[in-house]
């Protein structure tokens, strides 16, 4: 498999020239990239719960709520405070800033392609956006809003009445519909067209030579594909990667020792757009991430994933892997911020 993939990368799309052991060249039919294009075929549909189908009115309401700081207890913090579209739907900080400026324990994950996430939050506490949406709003360490008071708070803002009526005709303003609208909007946060996407669509030369070599390393020597698979390049599972950390991750949630230090595997589309990395933001850039995996992590413990082990990548191979990771990101589009109702 590896040799055929490397051969494919070395050749042009019209005539395939491979190097023999004796330095000779032979011409043969082009090798296709069908393996990658099948394995990473782009998703064009995603799941909407039957009780919460998407509508333009729900999307507009959800977007408005997302950017409104009045959803917080102090009227000073919106969802977009941490999930800033100008910072690839994250905040650019190692760890999130919560209520009254408190530095929290974990890094703010990007919302790109959250519609395709099988599990949500670093500890995979939630499965559906409708269930997760209210969590940061109610948490005392984050937006610190009493959910029992939130519907009345929004009802007092006259401009919200027509937005809720359009999204949920004949229904009251409620926490359930607040969550549903936020979920519908967040499902629209989809990554743009990347060099990787153009390659998958059939353009063999959309990525640089180094990026294509990095693609092979990703699947072979670096073993990244063991966990990073599918269109968004994540299997959605939780893993202990061997980081030095006091945060027990999913184990703190489930109280199961075998889940200690395990965190959700992030998607890699748009990965270059939102450093730093890991659940605690401890790795400043993708070079540091590659070095971390190349040395096989930093801690040995029973829960550590068996896939995390020394890779022995050369400097050239690390540079090629980095080129591939950079090819997974697109030019960021400007997001229009909605006018808030009065």
C-alpha cells in the first residue's frame, strides 16, 4: 500500500513515471488516489433530530442568540466570546476565560463542523447539540445564567418576540427553544474549501508535493489515521494521549478509572486556523503537536492509548506531515454579526 501511494504522489496526472531500483524510468497508467477519495468522501448531509428540523427562521434566531451577551448572568458574555468567528470559532487562548475573568481548566474547541461530531465537549458529556447548548450558559464558571430566569429575560426584550414566533410559531419563549435555535445555527458552521477538499474532488495537484508525501505519512508511518478518519478526520472517541495533566478528563465525569485522562478526539479540518492545541492548550502550534506524537507522548500510564508510541520521524518527514496538516485548512470567510434585538 505505502509504495503504491508514494508512487502515485510522485507522478503527474497524465503520465506516470516511477523510479526503478536501477535509476531507470518506466511509463505506465496513472495510479488513482481512489483510496483517499473513498475513505474521506465529503459528507453532504448531517443529522437533524426529528423534533428540531432546520428552518431559516430558526437559524436566524439561533445566530442572534449566539452573539447576544444578555444570555449570560452579567450581560457581558455571549457564546461568541469564546467561540469567536474571527478566531476560527475558538478564542486563541490556551485555556478559556470564564465568569469574572476566571481562567478555566480547558481549551475552547473550535465549532467548525460540530454538526458532524458524534460527541461534544472534551469529555464527550453530550451527544446532541440540543442537549449541550445550554450547558455553558448555566454553568457558574462560564456564563452563569439562571436558566429559570432566562425565558422571562428574553421576553422583556421586545425585539425577540417576532424572532421566536417566526422560528417556533405559537410557542412560548422557553429554554428548550433557545437550545433548539442555538443548535440549528451551530450546525451551519461548516469548514470552507481546503486544498485537501480540492484534492478529494479530483485535483491531484491541489496539494503540494510535500503535503502529498505528508498524506502518506499520516496514513502509514505516523499512524494518525488510526484515530483521525472520515471526512472531518476524527472517529469521535476519547483517548488518553499521555499528556502531563491533572485533569482526569472523561474519568472525572464518569468516575470510571479506565476513562481517566481520556479526552475527545478533535476533528482536523481547519486545524491550522485555531491554535493552540490539546485539551489544555498546552501545545502552541502544529509543530509542537507533531513533536509530542513523535516522542510518543510524555506520560506512561495504564489508560494511555497503545497507538501513541515513538514514531522516529525525520526532520523532513515532520515538515511533510506539517504541510499536509496545513492543507486541511481554508481561507477564513468573514461572518456577518447580526443586529441584536431591543
